[in-house]
């Protein structure tokens, strides 16, 4: 039974916590990121986004006026270091090769906000960004500032690493969001022209090629479903079908580059491209491998293909990749990507806490994948992971005030070690104002701004409620429109109240039974009910005034890692509802590794203010090991300890009170 997300306009979020997060994005994050895209944040790494767009627009305009093409750089660098923006060459490209995507994600996030609430000032900013993009498009439809400024003749010659199709994918997402919010087709028309340019180059009987960094695939499925235009479905399927096939398209393009540089050719086998998920055909993939963000985006596109094309082999691959990523390679916080080497998945059960990468974007990608699996098959296991990633790693990626961000989300931090140990150089004990490689901040903004699309999905006669976020929902059951009120506050408890406020319809409402719940208590007198795949299916005729109460008890749970996860051996962590908790030096003093949890002791829930938020914290009985006296190594004896009490805070809120130690896993 497949289902579709509800339009954003049909879900009005009223949940106090999540509405605050969405308002924070609109009122603080988007203006802040707009300043970042325009290089106006003092002390932050420059973005170069608007600079590059304007430079490309001038280059395009000059050639349209009959002038010569003048490249300003070399089209073979991944990153071009720039000076202070005030002294930069106005006609040169600066930053990463994928820099265009940062602004596209910002346009997408801002457009979702406009769909929810008109804002003339915000719309004017977005229009300025859209106009800059439109002006940078080449006459043949090509659109990428890196190649426009550095060497247009090399366009589409290095798909493996130069991200043209990745930027194109984010452009699609931005264009559809902008059209849906405002009715304006300007950016969508630009996107269609770029898509047509790509389709003239790649496809059956044309060049073989596929994105080095995936996202174009799932974006093209969205473009197809938004427009009904078959060519975009064909292009999406082509990119998936050619990926990992022999001879490797990535090897062939690498050899062309090596030939130009006078270097010997490399083997053309696909097996060398595990990092890019291009080592075998996608339908044969069974293990999550390589760069974690790329893998999650590829899985999302594959899930779209399985649904749209009714492709059983693709679905089997998606389910195997899901199991690999979630059952063997996911952190307890819902993060994925265990190693900083390549920002990648590591071996099964290799989940170090202190050197974890767990990129914010990878958690965002896991949410995308989970929602698409739910569209294919409603199973609470998918929604549990979506909720876990969202409440923990995604939220941790942004400070509570919306003005700084984490790229990496470790589960253990020692600020002194981060400063001195090169093995931890990727780990930051405090969020950063911005990043030269700024994929994560706008990714968080676009996901939070579109949260309504993840709360529920709908088939012809069933509304599936996946996330318990207080909201007003407009749904269609068996062709009849109904309005519902979903009351929930998961920071407080697991009590859910669903009421029909308007309309009458025959159909089913399926409520997820969360994996963190200790059973459930249902109050729906006379309503036929069954459970299946972790959902409560409530059927019959729904009328205004009908109400369902469900209490999902939310105990504090003490979790332990799989025996094969060496890094969590003899350790436990605490959770309550969707929240994973951690200990911070701010509350518990230094040397957190000396703390010993007492898993059998009862933890208490208390409320404390962190930043401007009132949050549930845990008070946990524990012991602290005494350092004692003796040499570096000493005879074993029963360690001296003293009784203490730990304060544990929600993981997403850590690092908002200054730099200090942090641990999710505590010794038992």
C-alpha cells in the first residue's frame, strides 16, 4: 500500500516545541544564512554564493552581447581559495566546486516558509536569489557557476567529483518549492532548460554518465511527479540504471583526464568506486558503503524508483540497504557515517563515539530515505528511525539560538583533545558560525521548514500518522475531505489526542506505535481497531467531534549497544521517548569517563532551562571513580568511588552553554 506526503499547506504545525523550531528558522536562521550567502557575517568563512552567481551572470551577459569567453580559473580544482571578499576578483569563482547548491537549499527552505506564511520581505530576498540564478544560465540551458567561470568547454567531463548534477538536483528541489509557494515559474523554467541540456547529453544512445554525488535522481522523480513530464522520469531511471555498470563511467572520465595530463590509464572496472556507490549496479547493492550522505541520497532516489516504477528488485535493494545502515551502522542518536575518512560508512558495528563523523546532512538524508520507505510500506520501524534522527542528530546540527551549526555530531567530546589531537581535528566542541563547505546549515533549514511533509502520508482511504507533532491536518479519506487536530507534546509525555474538527468521511486512520513506548492505552469506544506493522488501524466513519485518545507510556530506558559494537562495551546510555540523553561537564564536572552509571537505579525526570528552552532532563544515580595515587600503571584493586547524581540533557541541546566535555555512553 503506497502513500503520499500531504501538501505543506494541509499541515499547520501547532506543537509548541516544533513551531518554535520552525519560527526560529524563519525569523533567525534564514536571515542569518542570507547574510552568510552574501558574505556579510563577520568572523565566518565566506560563502561566495552570491559573488559567484553575479560573476557568472556578467560572463553570460558579456557573451550574449558578442564578447569573447574569458575563463578566470582552472576547471580541475575541487576548491579555489579566495581572499577577503572585499578584495576578491569580481569575475572569479571562489569556494568549493559544489558552492551553487548552498543557495539552492536556502531558496528551498525559504520557499517552504513562504508556503506556510506569506512574508513580503522574505519573498523579496528569495526573488533576488532566484533572479541571480536565472541571470547565470547559459544560452543552451547549462547552469553551473564553477564551469561558467573556469572553463565552459570542460562541462560534464568530471561528473565523479565536480558535482554539476548534484547542484542540478538541489536546483530542482528549490524550483518546485518556489513554484508551489508563489505560483512563479521563473526558476522552474530555468530548471527545465538545464534538465533539457543534460538530457541532450546523457541517456540511451547518448553519453553514459551518472552523478558522482547523488541527489539528482530523487529530485528528477520529484520533477516528474510535479510536472507529469516523462523525460524527467526517463532521465532519473537512466542515471540509476547506468550506475555501477561496466565499463565504469567514472573510470572512463578519469582516464580522459589522465590522458590530457600525460598519465597512464587506470583499470575501467566499477569495483574501485565503493566510495561513490558506483561499484556494482544499484539493484545488486546490499551494504551501505562509502560517503554516507551520498549513500542516503542514492537510497532515497532508489526508493522513489521502486515506488514510481513498481520495481520489485529496486525495493529489495532498498530494504537490504536500510537494514545495513540502520541495523549495523547507525548511532543511537540516529546519525550515520562512522569515520571521518571520506565522511563514510565504516565496517558493520564500527561506531566510535569520539571520532564519529555522523554528519548532519547524513541524518537529514536518513530522514529522506525513511519517509520514502514509509511511502512504499507503512512500518513503524521506518518511522522510529526517522523520528530518532530528527529529534537527535538533525536538531543537534543547529544551536538553540539558530546562529551556529555542527557539521560533525560526535557522541563523546573532550575539548582539549579536539585542540591537540589531529585524529580529532574534525570534531568541534562548539558549533561554528558557518562553514566554507556549508552543506549542513541550509539542509537543516529546509528539512525543518518542510516538517509537515513528514508527519503523515495518505493513500486513497488511509491516513498514516508517522510523527507525533501537534498540528492541524487536512486529509482526504475515500474522496471526502476532513480536518483533524493532532495534539501531542513528546517533551512532556506520550499522550496523543486526535480529533475530527470538520467534515465526514469513511476510511482508516493509522497511528504509529512508537518503539520507545511501553505498550499503549487506547480510548476509542466502538471504533474497530487492529494492529499491523507497528500501527493502530482505526476504521469506520469519521465525523466532526470524533476523538481518539492514545497513551503511549514513556519510561526512561537504559540502552546498551549490540555485543559486536566494541566502542559501547560495558557502557549504557539513557533515553526517554524519542530523546537520547548525554552528560555534559557543565552539570557534572570534568573527567566524565570516571562516572559509572547505575542502570538498575531509578532515573527521575526534571525540568531545567537550557538557553531559552524549558527541557526535560534526567537525574540519574551514579558513582564517580576516584583517581587515587600511584603510577601510570598500578596493581589492580577494587576502585574507590563516591556516590553522586548525574544530570543528563537531551543530546540535541548539548554544546549550548559553552565548550566542555560531553558523553552519551557511560560506563556501567
